[in-house]
C-alpha cells in the first residue's frame, strides 16, 4: 500500500529538490558579485580591478555579464573562453573568469560544464572567502542535481561549516535530499525538519520527503504523526490516508487501520480499488463484517470498484459473516451471472438450509441441478432429499436419495438418510 502508485523512493526524493536551472536568476546576482568582489573597500570596481584584473580584462568580464543578462549565453561563453586564455597564468584572474563561465553554463542548462568550471575555479585557491563559499554552495547543489551525492554531501557540509549567514530552507532541502539518497536518514530528517520550520506555509513535497525517510528508517510512530499532519493540510490526497493505514497495519493495529480507511472512504478520499477492498477485508477481520458489507455494496453501486465475480463473492461472504442471509443470497445472484451457476445455486441452497427455509432450499437445489456443472451432483440430490424430508414428503425424499446414492461420494450418506426416512414414514403412518 505504501508508495504502491509506482513512485520509487529516488523519484520521491528528487521531487522535493530545489533546482538551480532557472535561466537568468543566477547569472545577474552571481556575476554582479564577481565584479564587486574584484574591487577593494572604498574603491570603485573599475579602479580596484587594476590590482587584480586589468582594466581591459575587467571590461571584458563586464561585457560578458551584459550578454548573459540579455540571454546571449553562447556568445558570452565564447567571450569568457577567450578571456580565460588571456588570464590563464594568473590564478586570481583565472578563478574569477572560471566562476563567470560556471554561471554562464549553469544558466544555459549545461550543468556538467558548470560543475567543471566551478571545480577549476576553486582549484586555483585564489578567490576571497565570500565568493569561495558562494561557489561551494552552488557546486554542492549542482552535485546533488547531477546525482553525485557523496561530493554533494562533502561540499555542502563544508559550505555550512564555513558560512557567515544561515542556510535557507532550500539549502536544507538540498542537503536533506542528499542524505536521503545516501540513506543517512538521521541527518536527512534533521535537515528537512529545519526546512519545514523555516517555511511559513506547508510544502507538500517537503513533507513527503520527511515521511519517506521516516518510513524507510522504520520510524513508524514519527511517520504516523507526519501523515496525520499531511492529512490535515491535504485531506483530499488519498495516498496519505492509505499510507497511514498501512503503517498501522505494520504495527499490528488493524482496528486503527480500519478506522482510517473507513473515514477516508466516507469522505471520498479513497480512490483505489485495492484500498477499498483492504477496508472491506479489515472490517471482516476486525469483527465488523456488516460495515465491510455496506462499504462493498456502496462501492459496487457507485462504481468505485469493478462489478466482477470476485468482488460480488466478497460481498456475499461479508453479508454471510454478518448473518445477513437474504443480502448474502442476493449478492450470490450477481456471482451466478459470471458463470459456475450450478455451484453458486448450491451455495444459495445451503444458506437457505441454515435458515431452515426448506422450500427455498428445494427451489435453489433444482436450479443447481438444472444448471449442471456441479462438482458433486450427488450432494445436490442429497440436499434435495433432506429438504423433502423436512417438508414430510417422504416419497419425493426417497426418490431424491436414490438418485444421490448413485454417486459414490454420497452413497453412504444417502443410505443412512433413506433408512431414517423409512423409519420416519412408518412412525407417521
């Protein structure tokens, strides 16, 4: 039941991951920061750049920024690659240009190239502390998006350790996804909880990530609490009701599982046949078969489950357990429409026998015999003889019992009943 809609854990983790691939949002801020940080305190960027970048190189870098702000990434990359060749032997200048190249490639959705650029920029060990942390931050999240989780973990943890400002909720989400992929659920849960505490509004994908990690690490009680919160926020999401019931089932609390599914059903928050059938079966095993039968009858009437032989049989079984024989017999009428009519009519005859409704027994035994395809025809004739006996029609009874005696599996019982009928006939005469 848990995640049975085909959603794998990896996809669930990824679905809550913030993305860096928003064109134009990173470039302006990133490159503007590069240009500012190439200046010294109290000096204009152009004047300060003479100590790090030549005036000509600074202007080329600024021109590349303008190209990226205009969405001309390919041209900007060409300009930056040409500039990199000119400054390659100067570690600081090369680190700044490589950082700019990384932003250009990132905003053109070329993440593998962006990663290479940022790695090469950091390898120069020439950037000041602040831009170094910024590159680490972006690089760590890129590692996560590209599935390089070990590198993502190391980079993001280093960035958090060296940070001057607190991480954002998005940062904790990135880190939580990384921990989840590495199955470090303790740290993953701690990270996602920090993100949730920072958000003013509930984020569904973040809660889904939390409950997935709690479930995978067998923190069932915590997962139960999280799912209850999710149901409060998103009561119309059937999967959360189903998942909560599943956790109760795993804990062996069938009654709570049944209560959850029943409430979900009557609030129209169960949309899967499997969940509705689970609700019915739980009702039958927790001592409330009448509730199970009413759910099944309602679901069949409203086409919430298929009108097939299996489901009608289950309904008949539920009514029988609830000792509601007329409803059970009526459900079996639907079963008979799918085939094996002889066996179904025999089952109805037996239910009438349990009620001592002998005329109805006769009617349905005759239907069974007429339909044929009986596993034990002798049993049908034996039951027919018994019914006639209860109705004091001894001649008809003996005739039916003689027919039953022709079948090896019923010969012994037919003989015993015949002897009983003969004696009863003598006593009544």
